[in-house]
């Protein structure tokens, strides 16, 4: 059964860069069957999609964060990563790395697209 | 961006009740809608995809319906393990967006 585990600093200072890595185990990371997303959730609030990356390295980001976000992948290590620059307290949240299944079609329109496997989430606090 | 609005934001119900949650999209999303369940301290879990398709292994008391801009998630015969927060999510266009959530609480 595929498992995702996010790792990275739990505390980041304002204006600095948040960096997280997700390790995918027991899964088909390098095959082109999935997108790999980052989603965040501030305490007591809803879910926000940050963006995703495909096996080719193609990325799509939420426009609300696009100027600050970079995603990358390392297929040799079955890892994908998130960098978020110039963080503020508003970036404090639980960050999830997620596997996205997609059906037939091509970006941006698929007949099915859903998050089917979630990592446990890692809490990142932005504070001095 | 397509805005997703859920109602109610919370509801109280008893075991055995039938519960319906609604999700409205700001634009036509056809049937490109998913539902997730999240329990406190846990990760979200997919329940329904494509508006009405029950994920393998999900209990049959969950059902989804609707198309266009208006969707529903119905839980028939509410069970103790169903008390949780439910989110809708659209994939008609990117960025993917979620509803604000509906918390189902014990009455």
C-alpha cells in the first residue's frame, strides 16, 4: 500500500522560505499515473490546494500562491518537494502531501480527478 | 477561480438520522465534484468522486447527487463513525477548490 510522508522544519521565521519534502513508499512514483499535490489546512479551517507536479516535472500552482511556490521532484528518491518563499503567519498550517488520481482526458480536463492517498500531514508554524 | 459554498456549515444529528449536505458551485462544473470526510486530527478521506460514484470500500449509506452547480451528499442511517467534517471539491477547472466544510455533530 502506497504511503506518503512529509518532512521538514516545523517552525519557520517570517519572510523566510518554507521547505517540505514528501517521500513516497510502496508506490508507482515515477509512472505517469498520478499527479502529486500539496494541500494545506490552517488550524480549524478548510483545505487549500497549493499545486501539483507530474512525473515529467510539469507543475501547476494555485494562482493565489504562484509567485511564491516552487515544486520539484526527485524520482531517484521517490520524493517531491515544496518551497514557499516570503512566509507570513498566514502560511501557518498543516501541510499535506497527496497523491492525485486522474482518469481519461488531458490537463486541465479529466473525467475523474481526486485525491486518493494522503500523507499524515506536517504542522508548519511561522513565527519569530 | 470556482467558488464552492457548502451549507449548512454545521448540523446536529442523531444516530440513525438521514442527513443531507449541499454544495453549490459558482459556475457550471458538470459532475466534476468529489466529497471527502475528515475526522478530528485525521487526514481527509475520499468518499465520492464524479458527483455520485462511491469509492470502493466506502459504506453504501453515503450517496452523492447533483450536476451543474448544485450537489448533495446524503448519509442515510447516520452511524457513530460518521460524525466528522465533510468537504466538497471541484475539478472542472484549476485551481482545484474546496468548500468550507460541513461539520456533522452529535445532537
